[in-house]
């Protein structure tokens, strides 16, 4: 009987390993530890995480669903490239999802939640680049949370992880932090005034303008 229960018991453990490996690799990809198009060799990753190749493969499939990893026809995994087309798609999807979340959240947004977002923004303005992505996501998530739509918020998180690779390029390559921080402050002011039209317009411009600036950077001759 004990032998028969081993396989079912292994599946949840393998799933947990896959999630943990995906989290570590996601952080590495976003931070630029792996170059775009870099091959992710499953045997080396299995050695790194001291697991079999099966949870590594599951982790890579999770990251494929998030748009961070691609699989070649021969089934080898590579870090997804960055491109103008991908950036445009991300911006359009983010605008649609995040303005929806904010529009629904605004009537329920409390002063305490706005103050929490302001505290995160203050921290973001002095944070190193390595922490900017997490703090930026936390800032936006705090404003969207009152929407009470977990599926939408999870979707926004996935888009945010993919966009974070571009955000780091924008901050490093364009010195964009000051502009982004100023736009965050305007968004907070509109939220505190419960000015839905201004807040939504500000959020859309915030995402759209950053994408346009980064697309221009990517198109510059190297």
C-alpha cells in the first residue's frame, strides 16, 4: 500500500518545486541575469535547484504562459526576446486591464489605502533599480485592490512581470524614474480627489507614454 501512495504524494511536491523554481527564474529574467534569447538548459537548471528535470520543465511551462520563456520546435527553452511588437501588445493589454481595475476600485478606495500607496511611492523614489519593479507593482496593486476582482488582479500581475523587463530598460536607459514618479504623484492626487476621469486618463497616459519612450529607445541605432 505504501508503494502505491508514493506517486500521488510526489505530484504536489513536484508542483511546489515547479512554482518555487519559476519564481526564482522569473526574478532572474526580469533582473536581466539571463539575456533575451538565452537558452535555458534543463539539465543545468536541475543541477542548480537540486531537483529532477520534471519540475524544471513544469516551471518553464509556467513561465511560457507568462510570456517570459519560449520553446523552440526541438523543445529547448529560451528566454523570450524583447521587441517593439511585444512592448506594444503589453502596453495595450495593460491599459485595458489596469484602467478597468482602477475604474471599479475608485468608488471603494479609502484614504488609508491612498496613504499606503503614497508611502510606497515615497519608498520607490529613493529605491535602487533592483527594487523599483516590485515597488512599482505594489504601488499600482494598492490602488487596484479595492476592485475586488482577483482574476483581473492576477492577470495584471502577469502583465506586470512581463512589463517589468521593459520598465528596467526605461529607467536605466532613459533616466525615466523622475517622469514616472511625477506621474504617480498626479495619479495619487486624482485618486484622493475621487476624480475618476482624471485618474483614468493619467493612468492610460502613464502606461502609453512610457511605452512610447521605450519603443523610441529600442529603435535607436546601436
